[in-house]
C-alpha cells in the first residue's frame, strides 16, 4: 500500500512510537486508542529492544481499523556513538532477532542497575536506589525511567534537568555502555524480514560529514531508510537528511518518536507528508 503515491489521498501515518513495554507511558492498546482518536491510518509500535507489545497492539489495531506494522527500535553503536535503528515489518518470532533484542535487554538491565548503585551513593539520593523499583516493574528499563523516578522523588524538576544533573555524559549517574555494532542490529532486522530505518539521525552528535559517513555505512550493511519527517525538526535539518537520503539511496520514513501524551513536542501522528522525490518506506511494507 503506497499511501503517499501521487493521486492517492493523504493518510496519516506514524512509524515510530513507544508503549509501556519500554519507556512509553501508555499500554499498547491505549496507544492504539490514541492513534484512532488522531485519525491514523497506519501505526508502527517500535519499543526499545522489545517486540513484547506487538500482539496487543495488533489486536487493538484490528478492532480500530488501523493498519499495524510490528516494529522495534534497536540500540547499537557506531564510532562510539549510540545509534538507534528502527526495524519495521518484523517477523517477531524470528530467532536471530529475538537473540539480538534479548542480549541488549540484558545489557540494559546491567546498566540501569549500575546507574542505580551510583546514584544511591550520591548525597542527593542519600542511599535511595532509583533502579530497584524500575527493575522490579519489568519491561525494558531505560534512563528515561530513572529520570522520571528522580523527578517523582523531587530531585529534578523535569526529565531534561534529570539528564543534565544526573544521567548525561559527565554526570554522577552516567554509566557508559558498549552496545552491539550497527551492522548486527541491521542484520537482525533483515533476518526478521524487516526494513532497517536509521532513527532521528539529526539528533546524533555528528558533524554533517560524519552523518554522511554513517548513512553510507548504514546503507552498505543493508539499511533501507532514514527518518525524514520528524516533529519539531528544523527546515535545515530536514534538508540535510533529505540530501543524505538521496545521496545514499535511502527511502524516507515518518516518525513521531511518541512516548507520552503530556509531551507536546513529540505528538503521535502529527507529521508532515514526506517531500516529493523520496520513496516512502511504507511502500515496501504491508500493514497487518
Ligand atoms: P537509554 O536508552 O536507557 O539511554 O534511555 C534514553 C531514553 O531517554 C531515550 O529513549 C529517550 O526516550 C529518553 N530521553 C529523554 N530525554 C533525554 C536526554 N536529554 N538524553 C537522552 N535521552 C533522553
Ligand atoms: Mn525512549
Ligand atoms: Mn531513539
Ligand atoms: Mn524512539
């Protein structure tokens, strides 16, 4: 189904969203209810390193008449930079995919435990370990969970201040991570019959030249698309991403990176149409 084809009516699509199976606030069915309210025609669930919520989201999408794309956002590394690759149209039962996801989740657990121990030694936390409750709750633990716990405890005024004071690079609760290689994440997605999409590339701390090299490396290991239509992105960044997509032969994706309703700058499904001249990755996907 090529929803952006010339002549076809424009339909709202969002190919990057989180549920409470990772660091989103909503259950998969509640995410789908919001998508229905927003009039979305197609939704992908792309939780960090898990496909756990896909069965519930698929069932809810069927009821709501929304096309569903099973996905996940895989954490990996390239040149010491953490990179996220969204896999779309995944065969979730694929063994190599689940092995990759499970290995990263194990690393995530260890990292959040280490962050918790560091923070418990910080005078502001005074022995309180924010990781204990997060790890006990299940799901994929992320630093966003830790940031929310710090806010709830009154130790930070918001998520961003929590990253700035405690969790970001150089801060007392920062624990570096060694994620799998970009190529391994892409291979796991391809093994599951999925389309590997480079997520929010404008947010990586890379020069424009290095971003071009990342896009080339991504394409050469089998990546197929770049997120181009993103909320709040500057016209300059959009132009930069489009240029890289064209140069490297990558298709384009539309991606809110929605996590929770209270965050107005990443709303579900409020995305611009892809510009002309770039192939929509959705044309290579079959929504369920
Ligand atoms: P992790 O994947 O464990 O490093 O957790 C990072 C998650 O925290 C991301 O997926 C974002 O959802 C969220 N986040 C929110 N604000 C920030 C920030 N300033 N820096 C990094 N991550 C952030
Ligand atoms: Mn997240
Ligand atoms: Mn991401
Ligand atoms: Mn995301």
